[in-house]
C-alpha cells in the first residue's frame, strides 16, 4: 500500500470518527429527559427530510453506499456482483425500510399536519 491509499484511509477513519461523534450527540439529545413528543418527532424528521445535506442524513448514507456499490462493480473479480449487490441492497433497505419506519415513528409521535 502506497502512502496515498494510507492517507485516504486515514481521512476515512477521521470522517467516520466525526460522524460517530455527531450521531452520539443526536443520541444524547434523544435521551434527554426534557425532550417531548413534538421535539422527538422533529429530531427524527431531521434524519430523513430535506435538510442540510439535501435529502437528510439517511439520503446521504444511501448516496455513500451507492457510490461504494458502483465502485465495487468496477473492481470486483469477474464482475459477479458479490460485492456490489449487497451494497446496492443495503442502500435500498435504508431507503425503503429504515426511512419509511422513521417517517411512521415521527407521525405517530406528532402528525405535523398529516390528515
């Protein structure tokens, strides 16, 4: 491994560390004794709604997994999908399952004008 991939891996590790700390802060806010249903629902919506970055946190994770899947398609042996298919499936599960469940949870806590 040359110094360039090592530097890239260090950047990725640092970024994952930053993201982990940010998620820990969100978790701490969710566990706060003074968070009410409306605020709790708003926090959940921040993870899925068009915020910064556009599309919300889960959309950013899906984009990351999709980029990884596309790269895996290019470098996996025999282009057989052993690496890329699970990454595409993980992205789809987040979009189709996790995202929808967050929406349902937020609506159950606070409908925010839903009819």
